[in-house]
């Protein structure tokens, strides 16, 4: 029974299998390459986001100026209409 109990327990072998070592190194290398590619993509997307943010800011600024100009034009039209109405009422 002692012999059966010894065989059923886990054990570590001092031998190093070249196939296992090669596979482990390939997996580790693949993980490093994947991480570097991911970092590159993240950096590229960060640059694109910064550019898009700048474009949005520019569009917002131009929109604000356009709205101000439109408001000025509407106010001038309103003033002209008021003057025309006053003229018609006095005649």
C-alpha cells in the first residue's frame, strides 16, 4: 500500500523538457508582441482623439461666431420692421 500511495501523489521531475520550454517561450513572446501592438494602437487612437477634440472645439467656436452674427442680423431686421410699421401707422 505504501507504494500505491506514493505513485498517486503529485511529484516534480528534475528533467526539463525542451518542447515545453520552447512552447512556454513562444507563448511569452507572443504575449509581449501582442502587448506592444496594443500599446501602439492605443497611442494612435489617443492622437486621433486629440485631433477630433481639437476639430470639435474649432467647430464650436465657429458656430458661436455664426450664431452671434445671425442674432445681429435678426436684430437689424427686427429694427427695420419696427420702423416700417411705425411709418405705416403714421401715414
